[in-house]
C-alpha cells in the first residue's frame, strides 16, 4: 500500500484542487474545511511513506506501470520521505491558520485562493516525490505559477514584486530545463537514477559541465541564494500573510532539496567537488548570504520584510552545509531544512497574526503587544530563540552541526561567519522583542490609578492554535533532533562522505 | 572555423535567441518588453530541445506502421532507429509550451494589476512612485 501512497500524495491534492471551485460555487464556506480535510491525506501518506522507508529501505512507484527509464518513476528514499513529511505538515498547519486571515485580507477571493493553495502544495510535493528530471521541471512550474498568482493578491506593491519574481523564476526554471536538455543529449535518459548510472564516464565532457552549471544556477535562482536573491524579500514581504506563511518556509527549502538531489544523486559528489569546484563557490556565496541577509534584516522596519531578508540569510546556512560537503555539514543542512520550515513558518504566521490584529507590521508600532497577545508573542519568542540558536530549540542543533562541519573542513572563516550571524540574529530579533515587551505606551497620568489595565486581545483560536503548534514543533524538533538524525538523516548522507 | 559554426548552427541560433531574451529581461525598462524578452528566452529553450531530436540522413516522423514493415512476419515490426527522429524532446516541449503560455498569462494579469496601481508600465516611473510613497 505504501508504494501507492507515493502517487496518492500528488493525485489527491491535484484532483481536490479542481473540486474547490465546484464546492465554492455551491457553498463558499465549505472551501476551507475541504482543503483542510484534503491536506490530511498527503500527511498520512507521507508519514506512511517515511515509515516504510525506515522499515524496509527506499522503494519506487512506476506511474502507469511503465518501467524506468521509459516511464516516470517516483523514487522514494530517506531524503524524499523526510522532505515530504515536512511539506505536508507545514501545509496542513498553514491551511488551518488560513481561514480567518483569508476572510479578512481577501474576502471576495476565497475560492480562487484555496484552489491555488492546493495546486501550490501539489507542486511542492511533486518536486520532491518524483524521480524524473523533466517531471521536476513540470512540478516546479506548477508550484511557481500558483505561487505567482497567490503572491500578486497581497498588499500594495505585491504585483510589482511578483512580476520581478516571475521574470527571475522563469529564468531559473529555464536554466534548469536547459541543464536537463544537455544531460539528455549525453545520456539519452531523464530518470535521475538512470542518468546517475550513465553519467560518470562523461564527467570530463563539456556538455556535462554546461549541464551542471546551468542546473545549479537555475536552482540557485529558485532558492534565492545570495547574488540571485533580489526578487525574494519584496515578494515574500508583500504577499498575503497566509501565502508568505506557506511559501517562505517551503519554496526555497524545496529548491534546496533539489540542489542536494542534483549534486549528490544525479551527479556523484566527486563531480561538483573536484571536477568543477561548485561546492567551494557555494560555501563562499553562502557565507556572504548569511552576513548580508542578516545586515539587511537589521535595517528593516517592517517585520515581514525583516523576516524575508532572514529567509535569504537562512538559505545561506543550508547552502553552506551543502557546500561544505562533509558528513556534519550536510547533516546540518538537511536538519536546517526541517528547522527552517518550522521556525520561519512560526514567525511568519505570527507576523500574519499581528497584521490581522493591528493592520500593520511596522516594528515601531509593536508596543505592548506582549500584554495584548501573550500567546502569539511567546511563539514569536520561541521562533526568535530558534533563529538565534539557543538550546533546546531546533535552530541550535542545525547550527551546531554546521559549525562542526566547518571545523571538520578546517574552514575557520565559516565558523566565524556562523557565530557572527547568531549575534546579528540577536540584534534584529531582540529589537522586536524589546519594543513589544518592554516599551510601554505612554501612561495616562490623568487617571487616578497609576496602573494601566491591559485587555487580552488575542487572535482567533483558529489562528492561535496553528501558531502554537509551530512553536511546539520547534521545541519538539530540537529535543528529538538526535533521534531524527539517527533514524533518517544519517541515511541521506552519501556514502563517500 | 566557419564550418564549425555552420555544422552546429542550431546551437548558435538558440544561444543568440537566449541572449536576446536575457538582454530584454534585464536591460529593457518597459515591463511588457521584459515579458516579450521572457517569451523569446523560453522559445530559445524550446527550439534547443526540438533541434536535439532531429537526426541527419533522411530521418522522418516516427509513425508506427504496424506489421506492414515486419519483414519476416515475427509479429512485431522491426524499427530502424536511424530512420526516425527522436520524438521524446518534442513531446517534452509540448509541456514546456503549455508552461510558457501559462506563465505569460499570469504575467499579463499581473501587468494589468501593476498598470491599475501605477498608471504606467515603465520601470523607472514605477520605482519613482514607489520611492515617493515609501513602499
């Protein structure tokens, strides 16, 4: 049964997306429960896939029964199953959260919103589950197109930011497609495992070099890796809060997954480490990304914009881990995909909650938020701790592995970069916390009582619970990270490391 | 040298188109021209794929003629690979064309939103308005 789940994980949300307009036409209010109910299926499916992989190792599903390399193969291994679970968990949590936020931000667009939401999740799951290079491109574009449309609904300035994203995203996807074309010329195959088998004898051919470079640059664009990041901050910041809550944790991380897949499955690790020094370039770009992203984040006065620059910085961590190309580094990178999904999900949902309550997310207006919204802001505090890397939050463990990886690689610069970035994270997160927790609105002395009474003014329970689940997820992932590494992540690391 | 260029002319054509598209996307100040550049860019990739399926020496479309070609009655036709072009890249490009059209559609819709908001599609003017309003 678990083999069928590999296909169901895509098919169910895809078909369900087509039914959303029908349901919305009948009763608009049913769209949200329908989407939540549908997204439970990929969660169950991906959990049982992960379970199957842990019990009996990698397996594949042949679409339509056509054997590879002719048919499309869904090849599931530890990395796939792990990222699938992350995507389905986050998308389910965000879909629960979306109800009130969507009703408030775009009341007349509920039906198209949920259709696109399911298509976006389908695309993200599809990129991860498939074992076919061209199929990845198709799902990449399904995810990207629905993402463009969702982002353009956002606040003032969103369409312009989205247009830049469309241009850059299309360049990225086209570069990836070109890379696939070159690989097809030389191997005559599109199946990842088949290509991986046929490729090594051509490693010194220029065609393969071109293919590798095109693919890495294309994925780098999709991933918002430092010099190619310019589209990301505005697009994420201006998107509707539910959309940034879904896209910021997942979209760039799925691109990071693709990078790991291309670098260590389709090509053998030796190609990008020795034949062309992509990993070295990647580590340096990542180091710059970490520092520059954090500094830009400090300069922002808008919470969502700050968090978006933080996405650029955190992608740097993952790229650094991939580029270090040793056991601890890659462990840190894969663990950071999980941690970032929960941490960024948590803080972006909090930003959405603040917008829901106050109508703006300018940091200077956050005074007294801790008294008005104690639960939401506690979740934000946990998210901030994870970002800075304070144990037992999960951010600590991935940073620890990245630092160990840098030490193993004898790259002391990166150790310094990682530690510095923690301090920069402290600056920009604790600035928010300082305003929200310790700066009072000027007390009204004309009143007889010297104390101001604060009314609890929390967000609706349907928004609060997903935020708290995310925050709990940060702690749980932190506490159980040794188990996660032992059962799943250590199998992801290529044998040669 | 000339022979080298002519013998690989399909690659040259695609690279030139690719660069024209890239230039338009990066260098042009008008958003519609950027979009047209994006279309040229995607078409270049499509042409590249189409050209790699072609074979020299009279290869034709791969239409399966059933038993008519089966020389010795084995039931299955013996297919001479050299006489047919490779259909796979062409089929892939059908999907890529659909993707390209969908992207163009979304981009045009977004351009309408931009025009409604800023009343212009010139990049410098939009950036100026955004600076003035402090976005």
